[in-house]
C-alpha cells in the first residue's frame, strides 16, 4: 500500500514538473520533507500526527512505517526560507525557466524521532 502510494505520488509530481516545464511561465518548485515546527498542523505531518503529538500528550506513539528507515523532515522556518530564496532566484529571470529547490531537511528514522521526542 505504501509503495503504491509513493509510486502514485511520484507520477503526480512527475506530471506536475512536466506541465511546469511546458508552460511559458517562470516557476519554482520547493520540495520538502514532512513538515515540523510550532505552526505545523498534526494532519499535515505524519511525524507530528503519529509520533510527536501523542508523546507530548503522554500517549503511545504510532509508527506507521518501518521504524528503521530514514524519513525526511523539514522545519517550517527552513521551508519558508527556501521559498523566499526561490523567489529571489526568479526575480530577474525571463519568462519560461523552472527552478527546482530542495528545502533543508534531515533524515532521521521514525524510531529515532520517537526516541528523541520521548
């Protein structure tokens, strides 16, 4: 099920990138991991919904995937900085180009996140 979802997401992301490349507008794509930070909503982050929020409330964490596999996380402030940087990079660029930037991320395992949070 997870592999299917990942493959489907990749297809959607690939189609989106292709459409952006074909369109004459200047655009940027910012790729981020699972969002964390004070303003991150639990429903927008698997890590927050299943691990950090339950542990903060003294409940049991639910690790929805293998706990020993790296999981990309991005702090919201880092994503915001990457979005600002993308806008600066495109400021003087003529119409048409597309830039792809990756927001800073760390890749701890879900088990490491649960242990650190606990």
